[in-house]
C-alpha cells in the first residue's frame, strides 16, 4: 500500500471481530449526517440486518474488515523492520491488565501505574476525560459519538440469528 516504509515509530494495530465492527460502524455512521445519503441510497439506513449483510458481502466502501486485518498482517510479515504490534479488542476487554502490560512493554514504558491505567480505560471514565479536555480548549466534544458500549460481544444481541449465519457462511 501507501504506508511510508521509512517510518521510525511504533505501530499499534487493534483489530475487532468483524460482526462487532459492522454493528459499531452502523451506529457510528447513523450519527454522521453526511453519510445518510449513502446509507439511504443502498437502503441500509434503517435496518441493521441489511447493513450487516451489505458489509459482509464486501459492498460497503469500507470493504471487508477481515480483509483489512489480513492485509496489515501480511504487510507486517513483509516488513519486519517496522515495529508493529497486533492486539485484538476482544482480548483487551477480556484481560485489560495483561494486554495493557503487553502494550507498555512494546512502547518501552516502565514504572507505569497499571491499576490506574486499567481503571482510567473504563469507557465511561475515558469519555468523561476526553470531554473535560475538549471543554478546556473551548471546542465542542464532537468525538463523543465514537463512544458506545465498550464491550466485546454486544453484536450478538443486535444481529439476528439469520444475519449471523449469513456472516458465518462467508467467513468459513
């Protein structure tokens, strides 16, 4: 792709389960008025199940999330000189201390207060912190739309059994 191969920094790649990406994208895009025409044009504005099928088929302009993840992993293998660490959102949520410790090690940060970092990474606390930071600058807190639930399996409650089976027929 288009990534600068002379990059000297470290890259943190966080992937999510594809159905989770789809549900998150649906709720996020519905909050962005400039995307409403696109969603309505494809008849996926008012129906999460249709939106999910549209994405699972790779018709959305985002492409397929799992393809994006595979491309990054292949790119990392081709370029071991780049410092890329891969994380899974679901594993972070399942064991924050372990995954944050791994992140701190990758970033070569020592003497970090792990318990405080874990506590402050709670979605409610993180949102409150970001909102306070925005208020200090006098800027509107527009990034509030990116915060939703902060859990890893909410998609199982929102996607129908038929939609999940449809996804599984593509992913297996």
